[in-house]
């Protein structure tokens, strides 16, 4: 007896740990976000934009100027660097100064690139989280449906056996007996199909989270509340992760238009040089200024501005299309989450108990000789279908909740 007590004491923490290790939907998402290569790639792209931003809008590097002026090529002084008073060996430096508006806009454009990379990272995190959630839910649906069908299989086999006995005694027709056998055969096929689906989804989940995909799954989350009110979710569409890249690209397109317009303002440069002449002549210094003359904007700047404006209109249209589609998806998900929860309550309170009672009553009625076997078979088939429908409805509610919850902060579900 004491050996058994010690054995229970030793195994109890292991059993408790196994129960605690059930993989929740939130844990699967968090682990995938840590390990997904696409997120690493988006993070690296963001870092690249951030480290490059300080160089935008800066004055260009100065240029070294070196040359030889007024070298004779004929007569007695040809190719001499010192005998002609006009011959000079020159060295200097030149600095270009783009107009201030252009430099400001170049710096702003770099910040837009950072915003685009941040938006893409948010969208990648959202898509990764949603993909992992879809796989997790699909596996949970297969496994929980499998468990319910296995629990109903003994009753189906009991009815099939009863049908064969009734056929032997003349109480049932061949059609009734075959109906019972068809119910068992169909149930077995569904079980095999669900086993296959569960294995496939487990393999797909392993692609995202590795060995932890073999852990048992927690219950499908159908009781979670939204972190934001429904009206707030719809009104804040522009802040949602799926829209973030398009919104940032629109801001970048606006900056590109302003940059193209800034090209109409001239840049200027300054050059300072020191000239060395022959020993009989004095050295010289020079200071020169150059100013660009955008005299023909019709053929140079204006076509570029028109192209940038067309790109801006295209970005505006694409963003508008994405926002409309996203609003429709959000509203559909809200209806799916809200009404799906009401349907689940109806399933648990009315439909499933009634189907269960009807199945038991039909079988009891047939066993007592007052009912028809076909009614018992049909009642059990209806109960099987409702059990599977209940699991699918749970999955539908969970998918809607995941989608809505991830819109503001993908990967941080509550």
C-alpha cells in the first residue's frame, strides 16, 4: 500500500506538469513570432532603414579639385610648368550645397522609409500570428471532433448490432440493418479522415514552432473578450496592422511629389583653389561659386512632378481599396464573433442536449419494442452532425476573435 502511495506522490507532479504543458493558442503565436524567418527579415529591413536615415538630407561630401592650367604646348616653353607666367598647378576643394527644402524633404523621405519598414514589420507579425492561429485552430478542430466521434462510436456500434439482431428475429428489414451498418462505416471513415487532418495540421504547426507542436492543445478559446469596443475597432482602421504599409507608402508618395517640386529650386556650390606658378611668379588663390539654372522645367522637372503625382493617385486608390476591403472584413469578423457566441450558447443549452435526449429516447423506444430502428439511427446521425457543427462553430468564433484582437498589436493576445 505504501508503495502505491509513494508511486502516486512521485507521479503526481509529472501528471500535473503534463497538464500545465498544454499548448495554448497564445503560446503558439508568441513562439512563432520569436522564430519566424519572415519576421527576422522584416526586422532587418527596419534596422537598415533606421541606420541609413541619419545620412539623408546631409550636405554631400566635398570634392578634391586638382589640375593644371594654361600649359604651353608649342614654342620654346612647350610643356614647361615653370617658365610661362600663366601656367599654374592647382589644388582645391569644392562643396555642393543642395537647396534647404530639398535637404529637409530628403530627411523626411528617410523617415517615411522607416515608417514603411515599421508598417511592413507590423503586417508581417499580423500575418504570421494569424497563420499560426489558423493552423492551431485547425488541429484543435480535428482533435476535438475526433474525440467526440470516438465517444459516440460505441453507441453507433450498439445500434448496428441491434439492427442485425432485429433482422435475424424478423423485427427489422434489411434496409434498417444496412442503415445501422452504414452509420458505423461512415463514422469510421470520418474518424480516419480526422486522424489524417490532425496529423497534417500537427506537421504544419511544427513548421512554425518546432517540437512543441507535439504538445497537447488547450481548449479552443471561445470565451475571450475583445480588447477594444466594436465601434473603436471599425473607426481605427487606419491604425490596423494590415493597413500600415499602404498608409506609410502613401505618405512617402506625398513626400516624393514635394521632392520633385523642390528640384525647381537651384542648388549651388563653392570652389576654393590654390595655384602654384613658377618661381619667378607669385602664387594665386581662387574662389568660385556655381548656381544651377532650372530654366526649362517644362522638359525636365514638370514631367517628373507629373509622374510622381500619378504615383500618388495610384497609392491613394490602392489605400482606399484596402481600407474598404478591410472594413468589410472587420465587420464580418465582428458579426461572426458576436453572433457565433450566441449560437454556441444555443448549442450548449438547447441543441446538443435535445439531440442527445432524442437519440437516447429513440434507442430506448426501439429496445422496448415501441419504436422504429430507422428513427434511432437517424437520431444518432443527427447528434453526430450537431457535435461536429458545434466544434466548427467554436473554431469560427476563435478565428474571428484572433483576427480582431491582433489588429492593434499582433502577437500580444489577451
